[in-house]
């Protein structure tokens, strides 16, 4: 069988992770990489690994008839135009999250994908984590009965730099989006309503951009199940990624992963090492698996494991969270269609408070 | 030193627990017990333990000049009149939670206590649990820095019978009230705003009384710290009582208590016994401690560890949670003074939805 | 039913623990206590608790026809004569471990008990620990299949004072004796052979008395199952009491008990409190249970849960361990009958080494 | 820098593991592989991975001047002649454990290595396990003070087939050898004396070859520290690999690794998945690390992390264990030089028993 030729657009940190994983994969060939700022260093990177093309022009990949699929790892702003262009060029697509900061534009991208009949996988890598996969498996197998509640703790070890905060789109679209997807994945259903409450407790920089760094989000699913997510931009003990699904027949929980199981008992107490530091350590294997499953779905004609609608639903939940903070009430996802009405309510509320 | 003479009003399950604990305490004498339904069995119970008086009339205790303090363990409806009467009689008071289902009446009781200059301790027994005490100690010592988030999981092993549901006052005042108090205790601050969302997923009986059996409650504290409580009326694996306080310098968590630490590893997996079944098992020691500290605060002239305001604050949070469900928005505790305005908003909202 | 009248001989720390536990027990009356050094303080202790007799003469207890049973909590040297005297007086007996430092004298005591037809329970309190009971239950229920291996970790938090060391009889009879009994209890079979190896690593005082403070002991049971015990006189992190039984169908393990389950995660790591400090904290409930079961076996005519042969077998294992260290080889318990031959072998070996 | 050219002799399961790991390594080239039974399948394996040479003749590798180092992954019997030949050919050597079943022959191999001035690393892969490395680090850093005791649990998930048992050399040289090395590694010192006791409880096949399947081994180290290893050929719940080092200032323990941290709580109990199944799962990363450190020590001129003496010491301990079972006593490693005396003692003992 001919190998699958893949190109990567955007060779920042995450583009390089995908490249390394694709390079180790049988039946896959990394045929080209592009980056707006491609330079000598990238050329050398490619040469050392036998990647034939390293270019500044993403068009070079999209126009190459031998390339069957592209990874879109560039800046969020470029996702929609690149998805549209790739779809038109008949390429299958793996796109990093979020598709965009605006669900309307995300829908444009999904329309283009549907029309072109190509596959689109969204980079919700956490779905491929060994712990969360196991919880999903237990839920799907009915081991906890009917799900009543999903709980997600998701805290970063340290806040991003201020210039990142300025352009991130806010905590819900930048950080919680993974948790919205995880909640849908674990419980196997759609979010209907979101209530969010947050504070700036970690770094005043967040306040300067109207953002939050600490948040609690309540979810309501179709059928009445509830969800709760708590986020912080700084857990000094490392990346805190735990979930629980509680149901009529029991509960499934996962704790953090630690670099080892060593415990030292001394006159002071019993101590073990902190959890794995951040996403590169914790989700190392998950990145490999999401890439492999994408490649396999193309090679074997299977469905991609995370599709465009998954990307859209998480964005809608993030948007609802943002409105919820502004309005001080729970916001249903189906309300998001009527922006005018939401805006009016917000202005009324703000007028009353003023 | 003369012993402290104590009487107990209401000899149901919880009254008997306090009785047993008082009987083992040095410097304390259980001088009398009363119960509206006192019968031959109670008389015998008292005789076997050397308790000189077992009566149907609580007045017998309140009028006895040798009794310095009473435990009020009767039905919630009777708490306020009994507190008022006991205060007027100059007795110190230990009262089970909640003081009442109505903060206005609770305030009457607290006024009577203040005027009489007696001590009043509320039966928030969980504050005396070895695990929660340790978390509070760590928070107070600054070990987690500034608190940002308090998380409480609180789930009963099985729902109460329907006749209990009918009179309980609803999940927030009956069950979450302990968690509101725990949140205040752990974080060492007052709740400013409550948002609650719930479902009926466990037993349709709850719906018949306009009640919920599964709930997620978001709290906002003075200073911006957040809290989240999740409740269920049925965790099939037993009583689920876990907390976490997360802050600028770390996080303190406690897991459930189990009857033993045995783990059995077989070809099927690694298994240990379920958590302790319910509050009698889990809070056994906590009941002893709260009683002892009440007695000691009377004998030694110290402050009681949980006072009337603690009781009131938890009731206010429960009331705010109830309004929040009705209004679909976060409700500040200070809004509770203007019931008229809340009612109007609720009616408007219900009219819109109709 | 008339209560059971019990007397206690020897009112040191352990005597007082039993006294406190008996005093809280229904159907039981603590009728008298004796201590060679009984003084005003003991008289007051007895008065405060309503114990009618506090005397220096154990005979006062043994001659009192109303006393049905005695606890022997005096010095080890006095155990055998007191057991013999109590048995002759027709009293049932609870005796602290070891019965004696010499199996031949222990057998005399057991003979007297058998002739008198009284009951004798030995104070192997650890059998009543919630963790070890659960492991025994799992083993007995066949959950781990046929037992192949029992492992016991048993370490004290700190060594005893030198004057205690001088008279203790050595680590095997003083400390490991509990572990020999635990091994027999968990596996449900008799020890056939013992190999012991030790060092003085904690405190040179042990060397001055020909004793050891760190030891590893291998056991062989009838049927081929193996056992291993490790002892230390000083675990700086507290009392270390863990066991495992491994078999053809799995393994059952218990960890130490901790005062709470709190974990604190900081930039330095994840820490919890040390295990419970020593036997008073760890075996608090076990002391209550062994006393209650003794009383119940007298009141209800059941067998005592730990009998004289259990005491003897643990002493024989301790003696075999002592010979093993001297001879440098595994020693079978049935070899202990021929002391002459063992002595000759030891002298030969020592001559060769000299 | 030119890459390091490496050849592999013996392309069974372990040879292929090393091959895969070397193929992913920068600065390293897998230049040739040999196997006595090389066939079309191996040729294809090599072709797919760009390995230029696949041969039946190990000489082809040893005579190739471009190859700087060889991995010896062939049958144990061939290790010594191959080490000697490779050393003479000036190749650095990575050899699987054990070097041989006979310490005298092992010494020959080490002599050849010394004379040739090449490097020799032994395949004690467990030293590179994340858990054991962390314990060693804690011990080396003095966190537990002076080591008093090392405890190793090492149990396979299921016994090998009978034809393997027939040629394995027995449990001590085949299985415990890893644990002897681990004990030396963790405690940082040499074993002086070994006492071993075992049974056949898992599979009667072991008895047919004079072998054991369940064993407890006591170690004594220079300075008086003790060690204890327990082995079983069948732990039905999976590969059981735990260690503890206990010392004057505390204790460091590691538990098994599990495939995930998921816990499911139901009405039956709390369950998690079994430990990782066997060495391929558990020591996956350790194999990568030992290979990388070998390559790096050649490229950077550093010492190899596990040398020939480490291989010899573990074999001596295994031999001492074997003699200990036969003699029924502790055997010092320095006694192994006088085989005649040990044989005489064994025959005397066996005569006495007969």
C-alpha cells in the first residue's frame, strides 16, 4: 500500500510535536512542512529528518497533488481560511483547537468541509489520554449506570505571558474549551446550558484584558445530567487534570499522573513527587495516539474520532460561558443564535448596575 | 469542681447519640432527658444509664435550676421556640441544624440568645471531623497561600423516605446546609453569592415536592474566592464526603474514609472496601468532639466553636440557592432582605416562560 | 443476667487500658484491681471510677469468690505463677504476652489451665485490628486462593530505654512475638521452621545485651508456604505495621493507618501526615475488641479467640529465631525439644569460628 | 560527528526491542544484525528499517571495522565466547544478563574485556526504571539516612513453559538475578551473605528440574544492612515489582505501575485496573534508557552505568542462594571460592538426613 502523504502548516511547538509523531509512524510520509516564518533552522530541521519540502507558502502544500492530508497548526486566525482552502483542494484536515473564536466562522469552515467531502479532525488531544479513555470506556460500558454528574478539574501550572493573554480570546475559548469537549466526551451527550463565574486571583494582567484566571462553570446536559468544571491559570504543584463521572450505579474517577510512584516517609511526613508538569509531559502519548488515529482513519476509511461538530459544540459552550459571566445567569446554547437579544439584556443589566 | 448538669430535649436518634457521648464525659452529668413521646422504653433507657429524669415535658428541664445547659434535638419546627424559652431560662444551648427553615425566625432566636447572654452552639458536626479539621488547619497556617477555590463533594448513600422529603424544606436547607457551613469554615470567610442548578435524577418523589436530588452550587466569597458544591441523594458506594481547598501556594484535599486499608489484587483488578457507609460511621468521632468542646466551653468559659451566626449564614446561603434555582441566576445573600423584589422577578420570569 | 465480675492484676499502662475498656462495657463489672506498688493515686483512680477494691495483694482478687476472671498485666516473670494460682482458684484468665520467656514454663501454665478447666486468652491485640481482621477474612474466604507467602513489616517508632532492653528477653520474644502470631493468624497454619538474621544499626545499647535492633526473619509453614518478617526498633516516621498475604489467586495487602487522609500539594511535592504514632493510637480499637470478645466468650460460653497454644507457638518461634541467629541456619520448631544437641552445635560452631 | 555504528547479535524478542530503540536514536546507526536462524523474515525486517546487513554469522559483525559496538542478545551459553571474541575484535559490548551460569566463566569474559580495554554494559534494565531510579536518587541524596534494610518484591505474572524451565539455570540465576542487582544498586553496596528458602507451589514442573517457584531470600550487606527479596513465578494480578529502602532517617517505597489511575466505586467496592502486565509494558521506557545511556557513554567517553562487575556480583549472589538452599544455612559470597568444602558439607548434610 502506498504511504499516506501528509503536510503540516505551521511549525511552532505543536506543529513540531505532530511532525515527530508522524515521522515514527508506519504507512505515513511527512511530505512537506510550511511556516510563514520558515528559515534556515527549519530547513535544517527538515533535512535532518528527510522531509523533502520546507516552505513559507502553505499553498505549496495545498497545491501538491501527492499530499492527501494537512495538519493546520498555525495561528487560530488562519484556521478558517486554511480549512476552506484545504477542503477546496480536496485535502483531509487535522486542525488544532479552536477552529475559530467565532462559531459563525467555524460553521463556514464546517460547510466547506462538508461540501468537499473531506475529513476533518479537531485536536482535542485529551480524549486520547489513557486515564480519560478509561473513564469513557467505563461510562460507555454502563459501569456507573446513568450519568448524573461530570466533574472536571483543569488547572495550568502557570499563566501564559501577557501578550498571549491579549490575543487568547479569554479563558473559556482558550483553556476551558478542552474541558467542554471532555465533558461532552465523557458523558456522551450535548451541553444545553452553561453558567460561569470567575475571578482574577492569579495575575492582574488578566483583568487588563477583561479576562479571568479562576473560574467555576456549571453545565446542564440534555436529560438533566449536570457538569462542573473548575479552572485556574496557576496550580503551583503542576498540571492538575482530574475528572469524575458519577452516576446511578457508581462513580469513576481519575487522579493526576505522577512521574513515579515513590513515596518517602520521614519524621516530617509522607511525600511524593508533584504531578507531571504540563501538557507536553502529561499528554505525550495522547498526541501520538490522536495523530495515529487520524492517519488510520484515512488509511482504513474509518470515521475520525473527533469531528468538526465536536469543535463547534465546544466553542458554543465557551461562548455561552462568556455571555453567562456578562449576564449573571445560566445561558442556553440555543440562545446564542439571537445575539441581538443577548446584547440588549446585557446593556439593560449594565445600565441598571451603573 | 461541680459537674456540668445537662439536659437533652428530643430523644430521637441524634439525641441518643449526644446522650451516649455526654455519659462518657468527665465533669459532665446528664441530669434529664425529655421527649414528646417519652414512654416506658425511654424510662428504662434512662434507668440503665443512671439518668434521673425522663419526661415528656421540656419545661421540666428548663425549669430545673440545677440544669445549666440543654441540647435541642427535637423537630426543626420546635427549635426557635425552645431556643427562646431556654435562653429566657438562662440555659446555655446546643441546637441541631438548621435553627429554622426561615432566616427571619432564626434571627428572633439569635436575638433571644444575645439578650439572655447565654451561649449557643449549632450542631455542624462535620467541622469536628479529623479530615476537615486538618484541611482547615493547613489553610489557616497559610500552607496553601491565599484560598482561591473550595470544592465540596457531599453525597448521601441513599435518599430519605418520602415522608421525610415532604417536610425536609428541600435539599439546600436539609442537606447542602452542612456544605455551606463547611465552605465557610474551610475558607474562613463569608459567602456573598450563590448560584444553584439541580435535577431530579435519583427518585421522582423529590419532584412531587418541588425538590431536587442532584445539584451543583457555585459560591462566591468576599474577596473573589470561588466555591463549588456537588450533592446527590444517592451514591450507591456509600457516603461521599470529600473536600479540597486550592490556593495561591497549593492545594489541600481529603479523600473519603474507608473501614480499612485492605486491597485485594486478583486477576480481575485491585479492589478495596467502599467508604464508610453514612454519617453515623463517618462522623462518629466528630459527634464526640463537638459535644466535648461545647461542654468545655461552658466549663472553661471559652467561646463555643460554632455559633448562632454560623447557623444563620448557612441558612441564608440555602435560601439564596433556592431563589437561584427559581430565578436562573446568581443570587447575592444581601438580596434576600428584599423578598418582594425577588418574588416579582420570579413571577415576571415565570410569566415570560409560560 | 448477673454481670461478669473481673479483676485486674498489674495496673501499669496496659492494665489501665484494659480497665478503661472494661468500665465502658455492659454486663461487665470491674470488681477489683491489684498492683504490687498500689498507692494513694491508685486508690483515687479506683474511687473516681467506682472500682470497690484497690489492693497490693493479688491474692485478694484470687480469693474473692465473686470474681470470675482476672486480667494478668503484671511483669512477665509473674505471669506463670499467677496463671497457675488463678487457674487453681478457678478464675478465667486474660494474660498479656508473652506468657513467659521459657516455653517449658509456659507449658506448665497451660497444663494448670487445662487441669482447672478455665479459659485463657492471650493478649495478641493485633488480631483485633480492623485491617488485619479484614485480611484474615479475605484469606479465610479463599479470595487469594492457597496462601503462598505472608509478609509482615513491623517497626516501632523508637527504641525502648536501656533498662527495658536489659530485661526484655531480646527482640524476638519482646517484639517479633506479635509478628509470629500475626503470621500464624493470617495464614491459618503453624510455623515449622525459622531463619533469622539481624544487626545492631539503631542503638548500640542493644549490642551490650547481646540483642539486635534490626532483623529479617524467614518462616516456613506446614505445606510449604513461606513467610517473612522485617523488624526495626526505630522507624522515624512512626509505627509501621503492614502485612500482605499472597496466594495462588491473588494478594491482600494493608497499608498503615494515618490520622487523616489530607494531602497537601505544593511546589515542593505532595505530602500527607505520618502514620499513627505507636500502638496506643494504632491499636486503640483493637484493645477494646479483644477485651469485649474475652468477656463475651465468658458470658456466652464461646471459645476465646486467642488461646494458650497461640501464646506457646509464638514463643517457640521466637526461641527458634534466637537459635537461628546463633547457629547461622534455619531452625525447625521441633528441634527445640533437644536443647542439648542445639547447644553442642552452637559450641562447635563457635569453636570453629574462634 | 560520525554516528556510532552498532550491530546486534541475536534477533529474538529482546534483540528486536534493542533494535527498535537504537533505530530511533540520533547519532546512532544500526549497521548490521545477525542471528543463527536468520531467514527471509529477518531480511525483510532489516530492509523495511534500512538496516544494511542481516546475516547468520556473528563474525560478519565482529570483522566489520566500521562497527564500534555490539549488543549480545543471543542464548546465555553463547555470551562468554561472544564477549571474548568481541573484546578481541575491539568492539564495545552490551550483553544481556546473565553473562553466564558459572561465575568462573564470567570472570574469563571480564578478563578479556579488561585486557582489550573495551567497555561492557550488562542488561540490568530495571536500574533505568523511573521508579527505581527515583528511590536510588533519594537514597543517594541521604533522604533516608543510613540504609538499614532493602526490600524487593518481584513476581512474574505467569511461569515460563517447561522447556524454558529446563534450561533456565534455576530461579535464582534466571529471575532473582535482577533483584540481586537491584538490591546492590538501591543500597549502593555489596552483598556479603545470602540465605534462601523456597518451595514449589505454583507448578510441579519446577520440581522436576530441582527448581523452585516461590522463594524468600535474606541478604546481608557489608556494614550490617539487611535485605529481603520475595519471588513468585505467578502473580495472577500481573507483574509485581515493588521496592523499599528503609534507613535511619526514613523510608522510600515504590508501588507498581498501573495502566491508568481510574478508580470505579460501586455498591461492591472500589476497583482499579491491575498493574502493567509484564516486563515489556513495565520496563518499556527502561529499555530505551539503558540503550541510550550505553550509546552516550561510547559517544561521550563516559563510564557505562552497569559494568561487568555488576554482572558478576549478581551471579555470585545467585550461586550463594543455590548453595544456601542445599546447605540450609546462610552462605557468604567469599565461601564460593572453595567449592570443594561446600560440596563436602552438602554431602555430609545429605548423608545425615538420609
